[in-house]
C-alpha cells in the first residue's frame, strides 16, 4: 500500500505542476527530482546529467526532426490542392462521393507528414470551403476530416511511433511497417461508414460533375499525385526492404519534399525559413519532453515504484484482455487533458512493466497505444484535431466533437479488431526477417 500512496503523491505533484502552467518537460523533470529526493539515496545531479545526455544522443531520434521538416515543407506547398484535384475524379461514383477526398487525402498526407495536426490543417484548408460550396453536409465534412486526420499518428512515418520506439527501445522500422495495415483498415472502415451514411442521407451528398468524366481525363487530372505516391513508396519501401534506416529514408524524404515544392512553384526563401523554424520549434518541444520523461523513468526505476506496481497488478490476476480494457479507459481519460506525445512519454515507465508481465508484445502494444491516442485527439476538452478544425471552420468545438463521434467509435472498433486479430499488426513486421 505504501507503493500506491507514493504513486498517488507523485501523480498529484505532476498534475499540480501541469495545472500551474509549467511546460510538460519541466513538470516531468521536477517530478523526477521530487521522487529521487524523497524516495531514494541516488545523487540527483549525476542522475540528472546522465539521463539528459543518454536521452539526447539516440541515433533513432535523428529521424524525428527530418520527418517533421519534410512535413513542414510539404505543408507549405500546393500539395493539398493537387491531392484534392487528383482524388476527386475517382470518387464521383462511390457512395459519399467527394467526402472520400477527406479520408483518402488525409491518408496520403499522413504518410508524408507523420503529424495529426498538420494533416488536419493541410487537408482541411482545402476541403472545408470546397465541399461546403458544393453543398455537402457540414457535419460530415467536419467529421470525416476530424476522424481521418488522426491517421497522421499511425500511418508511417509517424512522429509518435518514433517517440514510442525511442522510449521503449523498439525497432522504429518495424513499428513503421506495423502501422501500415491498421492504417489502411481504418481508412476502409471510415469509407464504409461514409458510404452507408450517404445511402441513408442522400440529400447530404450532391451529384458532382466528376461522375461523367472519361477515364483518360481522370488519369490526366491525377498526374500530380504520381510524385507524392512515389515519395511514399520510396520512404516505406526503402525501410521495409532494408535498403535504408528510418533516419536515412527521412533525409531522402526531406530532399524529395524540397524537390516537389520546387516543382510546384512554392519553394521560396520565406517558405524555407518558416519550414525550418517550424521544425526547430516542434523538434525542440518533443526533445525536451523526451529527456524529461527519460529522467522521470530513471527516477521511478530507482524508487522501485514501477516494479512494485507491476507486482501489485499481477496479484489482481487480470487477464491480458481485462488489462487492455482498463488501459484503454485510462489512456482515453488521460488523452482528454494531454496531447498524444505527452501521453506516451508519461506512461511508458509505469505501464510497460505491467504489459510485459502480462505477456503482451511491445510492438503490437505500440500500435494499440497509438490508435487509442488517436481517439483522444478528437475528444474534448484537449482534442488537438478539434482545435485545428475549429480554427479552420469557425464552428463550435462541441459541434465538431459530435460530428467526430462516429469516427471515435470506429477507432474503438479498430482497437477491438487488432486485439482479436493481432496479425493485422504483426504480419508485415514478421516478413521483415532480421532487417
């Protein structure tokens, strides 16, 4: 019971610091200092310096700013407009018609940005005014965008998967590949729901001129998508084939992103500076959170709380399914108040011993965790995607959250499917061999 009270005391300390407005990284570090000072005899200064250095020199972490930079460059290009124009001709005869451009567009941009917020902003600034002007149901416009933008956390290259891989010492390449099939599964589920909804609500889906376009014209309009698709295939294919590490493929992706931006006529000095500054700000924020979380993890290890907590959980004799059910509720609740990266780095030090003790594959658990965190991106009060879409659309955030609710439930169904059929996650990584 002492362990439970100590855990609660540290949790309350962390929550007080966060509620006071302290940056997440500093709140994590301060909580680690408190735990070392009161619950161990370890030299604080030496532990702090060693932890900060150890968390900063990870080679795998070098992929993070590269993928962020690639997304920042493409975010400022004409990619969203080209994607919309290239996708629209092919969905004219599918139930739901142009609503599918949100789903497919978010899936494509997710594969080149790795960020949920960037995906929502990039696709939303093009699709919201366009679909609204054409007379599509406003609720479905916002719902498809909010739900599909969460794919930016899952479809590789995913920033949050890099964070999870570094925090848990899992192969980032295998995590990337593991996210492919679940990401495609969720896209199909979203598209299926839109198709069913459109059949039940035909007035919300007007007839578009793209339905009557000849095949040759559709291919002509889709030509701008070819470089983007080649970029995605090049990044994921080089990792899967063992030709390049995630860090190396990220560097190639940055170069190709600049080439695509130059080809589209949007590569300017101002855009380059903005992309670099955006990369520095985002990368620095994540790096600070990671080093703070690493120090808290080390501090918690010295106190023995994670080991004792895992032992206590084992005495409850929870089955792996019951443990996952409890963790799902916990992550959704936590995600209502923190962003996805903070959720991952905050919980790994305490949760992983329980997960390992239950015999759950850490690779599978990473994908499960990301999907659950995706759900929290569209739940108030701190659903980041909701804020991004509110800034683009100007609608009430509660209305946007209600529009996203069906997609929240579909994400829940996705968690259930990968739990019942874990091969959805593990099949492709198993084919990578020792790469």
